[in-house]
């Protein structure tokens, strides 16, 4: 998105900032990735990827990620 940037990248950054605040206790990477994934899907479902602005042109994104321990 030209004005918003990459949806997942944006929400991943926001999730890190949110979960690493002083108000959150015991954040996990899983919480951060899950939150970024949910926010990405919600944003994409309310964004048109192309013109004309019709329902078939609504973006659909489903981010996938893999957490590998010890790397």
C-alpha cells in the first residue's frame, strides 16, 4: 500500500512496541506474531487492492511465519 506500507511489517512493528511496553508482562514472540497476523488480515479485508472499488478487489492476506527456537 503506497500510503501505509507493508501491512504485516507495519503491524509487526506495532506489536513489538505494544508487547514490549512497561504495561505488558511476559510478552512472547508467539503473542507478537499472532497479533501482527490478526491485524494484517483485518486491514487487508478492509482495503481495496485494485480499482474499481468493488468487493472482488478487496485484498486478502494471510501471513505465515515460523518460529524456530535456538536460531
